[in-house]
C-alpha cells in the first residue's frame, strides 16, 4: 500500500510508525546483535524531490549525524525535467556525506509490467549514464553495479576493522561458557569405561592439589615441618632426664641391679637400666609427633577436597574419596606407630661394648700440674680421689 492511497491522519500515523521502526533498528541495540558502527545506512531519495525534505536523509541524520556510515542513493534521475539535474547533490555540494552519493536508474513500471530482465535493465542503465550529457563524466561512478561494488568494498573494510573486536568477543563468550560449563558440570559418558576414566581424572585432580599442599605450593604442608622442627624438640627438652639421672636415682638403680659388691668393670646392669629407662622417655614425644602429623594430613585431605573444583558436583564421590583417604591415613598411622616404637626399643636394646668403654674415659682423666688434664706426674692424691672401682664411688 502506497502513501497515495491513504487519506487524512493515516499518512501521519504510518510515517510516524515507520520512523520509530527505523530508529529502533539503528538505535536500540536489542534489535541488532552487533554494535551500531557496524551498520550501513542507504538513504534513498528520488531526484525529483527536494533533498531538504527527504525523510531518508532526516532519519539518517538522526542516527548518523557525522554521515560516516550513510550512503546517499539518488533514484529517478531519468524522471527529472529537461534542463535540470542532480549534480549538486551527487557531487556533494548540496548535501555532503562522508560516503559518496550514487545515482541509479531503476526499471520503470512499464518495464516491470513487461517482465524486463534485470540484465537488460542494467545494460539500459549503463547506456543512460554513458550517453547522458549531465552525468557522462560520472558514468564510471554511477549505476546499481557501482553501488553494489562500493558497498562490498565498504563492508569488507568494516569487517576487516571489526574482526579483532569480534574475535575478542567470541573468545570472551567461549571463556564464559567454558567457565559456566565447569561450574555446572560437563556431561558424563554413559559407558562404564568412560565413567571409570572420568573418576580417575577426578582422583588425579584431587591428588595433584594434595601434593601441592605437601610440597609447599599451597598452604598447610609447612605444619608437618613444624611438628619435627618445633614440637618434637620442645617435647624432648621437657623430658625428666635430670630426675631420672639424678645421683640418688643412679645409686638406687645401680645398687638394685648390681648390688654393693666392688666391680672389676663398670656396673653394666645398672647402666643398662638407666639408659633403657632414659630412651623409653622418647616413646611419648615420638608417638605424639606421629599423631600430630596424622591430624595435619587429615586436615589437608579435607582442604584438598574443598579446593578441587572438578569434584564439587560429585558429592558422593567426594565422600568416598574422603573415606578412602582417612581409612588409608588410619592404617598408615598404626603402621608408623609400630615402626616408631620399634625403633625406640631397638635403640634402647642395642648397647655395644664400645659404649661402656667410653664411660670411664669421660669420668676419669689424669690431671697434671696446673690442673691440665693428660699431663704425667699429676697429683696422686687427686687421682686416688676418683676411683670408680671403690665402693664409695658406687654407693
């Protein structure tokens, strides 16, 4: 339906609706998926109409004030009165655009009624511009074919300029979708082999994070070093060696083990009991350190499960891995406890003859003139005062 068939206010209403539709397409980003500078505006105006009153130019000026993406198209050049032309508009003197004006000659209504072929119509258009005294010098820049070529070149340049931003937008969308897929969870395969592979991959992800905690890549593993560097030495320093090796206790243990008789050699049984009793004190700190390491490892298992992103959607698998890890840690704790206590017992039971040979050397050293040890001719009375074989020394 043309505007000529409408009467009264219908023309105003239709024009207003059409303007709102066009402005909505070019201004509202919701209508088009890409940014506004990517769109091309064809402002088509008839040559037999004043360009100042052209609705197409008015709309184009609203959405593209600078005229950077507006192509002016002048139609019906063959309908103009003799002696008139549209050179002022086409050459940009009447209304200048950043893009060139292009004049075209379309099929007339008679050609349409006769079903004139488009190839024939394009040939007639070329002949018109080539033979026109007004537009002959512009023949190579006129016509529908030149307009199509001009638009193709402009579209190519726009695409080339927009490719980096489009690529960036696509990559950003891919990253967002990948992140959402990781959050929601990727589809699980149906066959048993693929499911087993998925479970193994999830277990490897947990194992990797757990190792990072132990190796220092993530916090928590340094607490194990703290057990051996701080807790164990502090516990050993608090052991009651001063009470166990006091003179009174030494006399008591030696007398109970070897009696009051003089010894040709050191009272071995008494020494053995003293040494074994001292070494047995190590059992407590060693066992406490073992339980501390076990507690730290259980905490690292819990933290590693919470930090494994791949396991967040598999709560049942999380519980199974936690149960298996804690069960393994309990088993390792019991085995380590047996080995640790066995090492303490081995150290307390293995006392060689060389150990007892060094004891009198630490106690008795000859004293020379001036109190210097090892000098011959020392004080015999001083040497006789320290007699480890005498009964007075033992009791």
